[in-house]
C-alpha cells in the first residue's frame, strides 16, 4: 500500500475506486439499492468531484505562475 496526500487528486480517485468496489459488493448481495443510499453515494461523489476540480484548478494556476516566471 502507498500513502497519498490528503486532499489530492490521487486521494479522490482512491476514494471513488473504494466506493465502486463497495457498490459492486452490495450489488452482488442485494438486488436493489435503496434510493436514500444511492442519493448519499451520489452526493458524496459530487462533493469529491468538486474538491478534485478545486485541486486541479489550483495546480493549473500554480503551473501558469511558474511558466510566467520562467
């Protein structure tokens, strides 16, 4: 196992992969996912995607600053 930086894109991807594995496991044992659970998963995924976007924008801004100074 490797360590990822908290709040990084790698952490977001790892969280989403783990969620996907849990959903697959749940799906094998249950034929239906309750709407409330699906809604929670969707809201969490959207929150992770937003955070990932913020990190990406910050990285892009940093790269632009570096390019300008070079």
